[in-house]
C-alpha cells in the first residue's frame, strides 16, 4: 500500500538519482577532455590529506586541469570522487550543501568544486559541509582575487590553502619544448650556477626560448595558440579577472570595474614605477584610500606585484614602494614595446616570489631576497658598480648562457619551481 509519504520519497529518490547521473555524466565528459599527462609542479605537493583544501591562482594557470589530473591519475578511489563547477545548472535549484549531503549518502569520499567564488554564501556552506560530513573531503578552486579567509563564516581553522602560479621558465621548457629539467633550489643556483648552466646548455641554447617565455610563456593555454594570438588572449584573461572575478570577490559594480581599468591603464603606462598616490587619485577622480584599495585588489588578483622595502609596514593603506606587473607576459600584452629592463626585473621578482622566497627592494641594487641576498638585474654587460663591496651580492644577467663568479644567468632563476 502506497502512502503519500512513500510516493514523495520515491519521487525525491528518483529526482536525486537523475540529478546525480547528470552530474556524473558532466564529470565524465570533462575527464575525457583531459588527456594531458604533463603535470604542474603543485600536483606532487598537493596537500591531499586535508579535509578542506582551497586552490587559488590566476585565471588560466591550470587549476581546473590540476584538480582533474589529481582525480584521474592520483586519487586511489576514482569512483568516490565527484567534480562540479559552481556555476553548473544543478545549483539553480539545489544548494552546495544538498550536493554534499547527496554525495555523502552515495558513499562519496571527495567532492571537487571548481570556481567556488561563483557560488553565493560559499564559506557558510563549506563550513556546514566540513562540520556535518566528517568522512567527506572537499577540494575547491577559486579566483586569486578571493580572500578565502574572509567570508560570512569563519573557516580559517578548517581550511588549507595552496597557490598555483603561472609556468616557471623550467615548466615552459618541459611543457612547450619537451625537455625534462628538474627544479633547482636558490642555494644550488647561488653556489653552483656555473656547473648547473653548463649541464643544462650542453645540448640546448636557452636564450631564444627565454625570450619567447618572457613574451608569451607564462600561461599553459599559449601552447595551443599562435604566438601572435597570445597577447589578445592575455588581455581577454585580464578583462575576465576584472569584470568577473573581482565582481564576485569584491562585489564590484560596473562602475568599480571601469575605475579599476583606468587605474590599470595608468600603471601600464609607466610600470614599474614608484606611485604618487595623490597624483593618481586626482587624475582618476578618486580618493587616496580608494586608490590604495584598488591597488590591493589588483595585487590580490595577481595582476600587479607590489614590492616594498623590508622595513615597510604592510598595511592596506600604505603607499607601495614600487609596482610591477605580476608576470612579464602582462607587460608585453599591455605594452608591445615593453622596456626590457622592466621586463627582466618583473621576471626575477615573479620567479623568486612564486618559489615562496621573500623579495623586497634593496637600497643598493634592485632586490633583497630572503633578507640576505642582494641582486642587481641587467643585461650581459651589467657591472658590479652599484653593489660592489656588498656581501652576498649578485648580478642576474640576461643574454648570457653561462655566468662566472657572482654573475648568474637571469634565465636560471626560472628553474626555482
């Protein structure tokens, strides 16, 4: 005998089954498209034992591919993992918590959510999922613009966060050109750069590849594009970050986005530079505090890199000492005739910081690394005049394959991760 309750339960079960099949079909289709067996550096260092893991990074660096590769090639119980995107139509009529509950009931072990910043109330529901389903792991990706520790619910004690950066020069060589170079430590480069460079260059000349990398090699998507098409794709990426990611992460209106674009235009015209905040504010018709806020948002979104002196208080309303683009590809996309000196400095700061080394401005020389090593960046003829007699000082020189003494090839710092 069928009661109304039994009929409703049967309907709900059937509905849930159909929705789960729909999501699994979506996942299978996504997984079929991911056949690449070359891995980013972070895959082997993923904190895969964490119950709640957030993966942040600039749009286009490969966060989605990393998640899928982990599920396909590294996760032992492949039938226990479910991948979804936060903007999937499923969420038009269901919540993230609903999905986690359903997957948990189906003995799922890992739920992977792509672009979580597109889901409203993401932090609140992640907290509920983490508290309510202790056997379920949740991995998710988000825009680099999103502060994962700032949401409607405090998940900071539960959450592990890892950053996926753009391609290092080493990864570019391996992915684009089929090499198999291993990463080097900063200590190895400083101590043994001559022998390391000799080994790397015995059957290979890195300088032409390095030039290509600086202009168009930071993003994996460039491999499938003509070189001439890369700048337009990078500008498209920048626009998406500004118009979509910042809109979600910082609740920007169209008017906010327009103002930030104008600020980025001012930066692009003179980067790297020491900003005059009052002049910028007056030129754009903004308050000083608004300019400070927008600069911090652009840095969080990994569009620019702010480099300060080591004694600088890193408050949000502090004047930046110097502003660079986050990576040299941005410089070339926004400035086709980008100054090569600025590009070299941008590359060095990028690779050092991406390798999780502290980088600051130096009173003598260009950069202070790990509060210990002083670096002057330049071309092949760069002299030690500015840093002579300083202990632990080095030149990172472009346009040389092999260095000597404390003069190190600039390209070798692209092997740090």
